C-alpha cells in the first residue's frame, strides 16, 4: 500500500499511469502530469540511492516547495535561441551560423537580459562576430 510516507525507491515508483492516478487523487489535479523538476528529483533519488525520499517529498517538488532538485532549462533556452536565430533571414549572411549563434548566446547567457534572440544582437555584437569569424 502506498502512503505519503512511502519511500519512492521501495514502492517501485515510475512515471506511469498507476502513479499518475495516485498523484491525481492526492493533489486533486486531473489529469496529473509529472514535471521536469520531478524527473530531475527522481534521477537524483536513484543516483544517491536516497531511501528516505518519499511520495510526500515528491509532492513538495510538484508544488515548488522543495529545491531538492531543479531541472536545468538552459539547454531549452539555447535551443530556442538557436531556432530563432536561424529563422531570422539576416542569419543567412553568415557561412557558419552555429558559430555566430554561439557568440551571441554567450553574451546573452552571461548578461542579465532575457535569454532570447533578437536581430539587434547582430549589430550590438558585430565586433565579436567579426573577430571570431575571420
């Protein structure tokens, strides 16, 4: 029998319909969907063999009440940045689009600005593009 205090490792936890139904019943959220932070937490639980991590702990992750493990969305941001860069007709002026996108991404990633592509970045960092793409 599964309770809030059941260890994830001991109950055969999986991201399947059985546990989706259980979490739906506990949270009242229907349909229940596991989120990326939950998947990251589960990987950490397995990696660390954390027998003390419970269903209740996973629910705290779901509600954002625990920072046991957080999904790193920087890869998603880069993918969207690259997609938007390549969709811009001005990117066609460069023979090595990936290199130019990476130069711009490094500037955006390390700034306090939003991590999104805009055409203005080409002008703002043209000196860096010219320096690295000779």
